[in-house]
C-alpha cells in the first residue's frame, strides 16, 4: 500500500464500541486534495440498532476513490497517473453482560485492485467505583494479501495483531481523563511492490548511474503507543479537550502527537461549533537514508518511502453541527460540515520537501 493510500485509511482495525444510548444512522462524504496531485473522495455510511436493552448490532461501509499522479508515481518504474477504489465493510455486535460490563465484537474486510484485508476484534469494558472508573481491553487481528497491478504472479501476505488496555477516570464533575497503551505487531511483506530505491556507488569519485532495486523492509515491526487524554467542561456550553500520544517501534522510529479541540454549544444545544488542531513530529527509521551509497553491495534494507524519514505535520480545522429536525416520535436529524488544512514537511526526501492539503467533509446523522 503506497503513501497515498495510507493517507486515506483511518484504521486497519475496527475496534468495538460501547453500547450507544439510541439507534442511529450516519452518512458522510469527505474529499481530500493536495498539491502533490492526489485526490481522494471517501463516502461512508454506518448504522447502529439496539435489539434489546442488552444487545446491539452495527454495520458500516466506506470507500476511497483515489486519483493520483504523486511524486511516488512520477518517480516509479511506470510513471503514469493511476485511479483506484477501495471498498470496505464492517459488522459488529455489542452485548451488555451486566450493569457494569460490556463486550463488543466486530469483523471487517476491504478490497482494492492490489490489496485485500480481513480482520476482527474483541473489546471488554467494565465500570468500577460507581462508574467513575472504566477499564477497557481489546485485541484485534488482521490478514492482508498484497498484489501488484498487472502482475498476477505477485502475491505477498501481511499479518497484523494489536492489543491495548486503558483506563478512564472521572476526576470531578467537569473533568474526565483517560490513559491507554497499545502494542501492535506486523509480520510479513511491508514494502511497496511499486517502489524502487536508487543505490549509488560507495566510491565518491565514481560517476556511474544508480542501480534501482526493489524496496526492502524488515519483515517484523513492533509498535508501542501511550496516549493521555483530558476532557473538561469549562461551563455548560463550552468544552475543551487535549490528547498527547507517544510512539516508538522496532524499526527505530519515534513520534509524538498533540491534539486539541474546543467546542461551543449555541442556541440551546441546537448548534455546536468546534475548532481543532493537531501537531505531529517523527524521527526516521534506523535504516532509512536520503541517499544510499553502498555499491557494488546492496543494503539489506532500503526504502524510498518519505514517511519512514524525518517529518512533521500540522493540521487545523473547524466543523459545525446543527440539528435541523426533531420530533417526539421521529427522532432528530443532525447535519455536519467541516474543513481542515494540512501541511506535511519531509526532511529526508529530496524529490518532495512538503505538501499542503485540504480536507472537506459533509455528513448527516439521524437518531431515534
């Protein structure tokens, strides 16, 4: 899966969620466009239905319609623009075992021209101390089949597993904090079948052209992440939240993310305005180099993936939710509109030092 696809995929695991308080259905459309000639349209739909006080089911569909002529494409072995569509579906169920314990299961699958995925996950949560403390644990597993367009003989596989544990604490009447740890392991083919890496001579006086070799990455990658989140109600209509995440993996990469959000309710709760921001910074994988100079030998691991080098990004945006209909029997209908501006800077990628992107979203949610 190339860098453009990774921008589009929100998560490879579908984590079960606690039981919702009401039936609801949601539909949305988001459009991503950047100055590296990538455009992604993403329709999504989901539904949640309570079958009883203890059992609920949910289903979802999402897609990514991709058109790209990015620098990854322009510098590949076959530099031409491409179009692709990813389809994904999910099914899940939630069971309330007793007043304090919930169990959730889900299954998810996706397909596109050169990548197929199936996976499932299990979540358990339990409340303690009069529901002022909630502990959660979840596990997910997935299997991916990687192909290469135009080459029916190419087939590689990738296994992924994830386990996490977390705690949410009500600190006072206005403040909630949560802490979580996530361990992920990927095993299998993790390179791009379309990406070739130029290898230059180790002799500074040599003037020969580089030799291009297929991208080579380690077959196993362990990932560790710790996240701390705090939410506080400043008054009845003003809310603020912050989330700090630290990341380290077995490839030597480290990263940090800071997210903030401010929400204001207006018109007696019929309108909600949100402003949010995110900052991200990461170090490079230990084997990643801007230029490989090892000929006549080829390095054991070599990558031309800009997202494995040093980089940082900033995002800022706003959204508006408004209730447009409400009835005693018909429920209520909410509409949402949002826009985000993103900036990515790549410090170890000579072909592209950065890109700017816009993300537009429209959605509707009906609740019963």
